């Protein structure tokens, strides 16, 4: 009686399992170790278009388009070793010849003694999902390109605005100056003050347009990288501006700065901007002191600019590289809020990075990071060039 019950229970369970397999939306197929189809559920019929009696006993390769036939030996080899194939994305062919994107899971089937006798395959139609992904990718690509062209137009626009504003500005400044000089005797003190105010404003606007022009020139231009001797470049910049020299300020270079992969003029602009800020943002009466040093690590070079200025509170540091951002502490100092935006854009253009460290007082430590020359294999090229030059000199002498 118990044995009979057990037999009925098993039969019930089997028909339950068969019903579950048959009602599944996924195609569930089994095959023997030679790849011959053994079972075929309703999902498989719906997905591939073949009825069970049309495919049972046939090789599973009838579902494969010719260019995918090479997948089967690999799948069978894995199954024979008792391994699974999980969510393998591939393409299969339906009865009507159309192709369908599927995600395939194949697992070995064992008999009662544990011997592998075949494999079960679960195939899910992922055509819709693939299509949605493709549409999404296309939409993202289209928007990115629209944004890029909008950005280029904006940069183009700001270039022409800042460029075209300069001539009328110079005229305003020039005529205000002419009035002050040529008609000094006729001007009442208030009229003089007004004219001087016009001049101050036009000077400020001149600085703004110049900085904006620098920014948009940089944004429009291309920054071709080459090996740059950062040490020589920094020395040249320090020598060029009196404000970076004694007695105004003390700029020290520690050791020899490494060579970097950069666009020389663009890097020069960054160095000049950082140094201008470093000598500008100091407390009244303090002589600016700047230490410049290089750090080479993991194929990259960091150039550090450490100052003894007013410092930047950590909570504000993320703001200062954005366009027109000036911190409350900067209102007593001249500026447009564009210098660091130029630095960031420049470093982006050169595939580098920039940042700052400061505890809010006791000065700031700005850094520029670029690829090191050694990492670029340019040392060898440079050596070859040097050797070639030497050889040329020798042969010329001979
Ligand atoms: P600007 O110098 O024209 O004000 P920047 O874009 O160069 O504009 O700098 C943005 C702001 O970052 C400055 O207004 C100032 O608040 C802060 N800053 C930049 N460099 C320093 C520095 N070395 N020390 C302290 N604050 C700085």
C-alpha cells in the first residue's frame, strides 16, 4: 500500500514537473551527448516554430545559423566535463529561417548512477531586450553628440563675443582717456570722477574679455602633446614676470622638475595662472613664497605649487575650478574667476588633471598632473635624436 502510494506520488510529481516545463515561456530542450534532441517543450515550439514531433531525434544544430555551428562542439565538451554554460548570448534560427537573439543556459543531465547522459538547454528570447539596449545606446550617442555640438557652438559664440567686444572697449577707454587729458581744464571734478570710473570699468571688462578669449581659444584649439622640459618652462615663466621675482616674491624650485607629455604653451598658461594666484592671494604685508616641486609616480608627473597664501577652506575647494567662481575671501583681490577654469580646461585638453589641497589656512598646494615622458617611450626617441645629431656633427667635422 505504501509502495503504491509512493508510486502514485512520484507519477503526480512527474506530471507536475512536465506541466511546469511545458508552460514555461522559455524554450526548454534536452539533448543527448551527441547533440540529438530528446525533449521539446511548448516554449521551444513558440520560440523556434518547430513542433516537438518535427525535431525530436534531430541534431540540435538545425537551430543554428551556419556561422554559429562552431559553438556546438564547445558546448558539448563542457557538458561532458559536467560543466554548465550560463546565460550565453547567441543567435539561433527559427523554422521560418528568421534569426533570434537568445540567452542560453546549458546544464548536464545525469542518470540514476550519476553518469552524464545529456544536457538540458534553456533558451530565452532576448530580441526585445537587445533592441531596447540598442535604442538606448543610440539615444545616448545622439544626445551626447547634440550636447557636444551645443557646447562647441557655445565656445564658438563666447570666442566671437569676447573677441568682438575688445575693439569697442578700447574705443571707450581711449575716448575717456582723451577727454581726461585733452579737456582737463573744462572738466568739473565730478565729471573727472565719472570718466575715471568709466575707465576702471572698461579695464575690468578688458581683463574679462581677455580671460574669456584665453578660455575659448583653449577650448577650440587642439593640444598636441610632446615631451616638455617642465623645469626650463617654469624658469622661463618666472623670468618673464617681475611679480614672480624678488623683491616682490620668492619662488623656489626644489630639485629638477621632470619632463612631461604636454602642449608647451598650454602648460605654460597653467603654470602662469597658478603662480599669479599664488603671489596674489596672500595676506596684506606678507611676501609671497612659493615652492615648486615635481613628483614622478606610476608613469605620471605631479607638479606641485605650494604657497603661503590665505588658503582655501576644504568645503570650498570643489568650487574654485568652475567659471567665474571667486571665494568670499577673494573680493579684496583683483580677478575675474576664470584663471582656474582655464587651468582645468587646459589639463583636460592634455589628458591630465589638476587639484588643490589646503587646510583653509597656512597656504594652498595646487597640483598639475600629466603623463611622464619616460612612460611614453620618448626617452629612447630623444636619445636616438641626440645620437643622430652627434653623428651628423661628427661627419660634418670629418
Ligand atoms: P581669480 O584669480 O581671477 O579670482 P581664479 O579662477 O584664478 O580666479 O581663482 C578662483 C578663486 O579661487 C579665487 O577667486 C580665489 O578665491 C581662489 N584661489 C585661487 N588660487 C588661490 C590661492 N593660491 N590661494 C587662495 N585662494 C585661491
